[in-house]
C-alpha cells in the first residue's frame, strides 16, 4: 500500500515528514484573492503559483508558512506536493446573489473545501488506490485520533469522500458517491511522541515556522488568541472582519463566533501577555484530515 503524509506546515506534521518518509507529501494551502493580503515576495509568489497550478495572490495563513514548506522540502530532500482548492473568498460566497455564508463548528465546509477536497483531488489524479495517510496527532491526542477512527468504522477503517461521479439519466442532476481513499494512521501516537520531542528536534534545524499554522482568524481559536492575532496579522485579520460584516448583511447572526463579532474582538483591549502554552491545538485552529 502506498503512503502519504498530510502536512499542515506546523512542527508536528513536519516532524512526521522527516521521521516517517512516505511516497507522497501533500500540503493544502489556504488562499485568498484579496490584494490587501498579497504575498510580498513576487518571485516566491510565482513559485507558489507554479506549485498549486494556478495564480497565487496571498494566503490567510501566516506568510511564513510558505517559507516553512520550501525549507522543509529542502530539508527532507523530497518533493512536497502543494494543493489549493477554492480561495477563501470563493468558499464563503454561497447561494443566490453570492451571499456570504460563514462556516460554523458544526458545518466546517471551509476545512472540507480548502483542505480535504484538494487533497482528495490530488489522490484521485495521482494515486488512485487506497493509501495509508499519516496524520500528525501526538501521543496526548488519542481522543482526536479515536474520533477519526470511529468515523471510519462503517467503511471498514477506510475514510471516504463524497464527490460527484456523473449525471443522472436525464442529465439534470449530479450523481454522488462516497469514494474510499485513505486509511488514517497515527505514527506519533504509536511511538509515544509528545510535543517536547518535536520541539527539541526542530530547535537547531534550518526550517522556519510560523507562530501558528492554519488560518490566522480560525473560528476555533480562543478570543484572547484572536485578539493577539490582530496585533500580529492586522491586515489578514481585517479580511475576517470585512467578510463577517458582509455575512451579517446576507444572513442575520451570521458570525464567525456566535458570542461576539471579530470587529469587537479587534477593538477590545489586549490586557494579557499570552504564551503558546496557553492554548491547545483546537484553540490554535488546528485543521487535520
């Protein structure tokens, strides 16, 4: 069975790429067409465009994630396959008249359409057989791994993806099917690897990492962390504010977080000095497949 490492750009999945070599290393980048968030290095912007096979303007992850993936590719000495689905701008423009609909914790279509689907499409084009996919859950994240395993039980441990496979007989409707494509494996849990081991490994390596990987304004992040991100990434966090305002105009109470708008979070006084250890993976917006 062929193997695939699912990379997020963080230290843990990058550790997996080093310690558990696979047939394929795949990284899904969240993109935006907003010129305010344009990636500043023109030459590197073109390199990313070449990697994902379409124009790259900018990302709503930290820009450092781009340097991370190029550094990591050099370090492991093996190609990393970059993929990208629809831009975040396109992902939230849903329904008639392009109304803005935001994802929710119960309806995480952002993760599906910008992370899972492009990885599935890479698999469909390049692998075409059930693959063992290594997921970067550490030894203290067995609950997350068990949740993923439970989801796969009805399909004999194989994860499926629902996709269009054709048209109905009259050609008016799409035909959908659940396609089995990957068996998740958790090597860091199997080998009892914790965060301290991962941090120690990268402490003297020439790979640059973002403060936190995945979207800077992820709705799963703690409001205190989001407030800190307004200081670290004001332009990108403003994208989340602008998008939320459009969403509220489209649908009442259509917010990133039900209890507070991002505009209010951004205007709140940041009273605390926050440390990385104050947050868990969910607070930092971890998106795993």
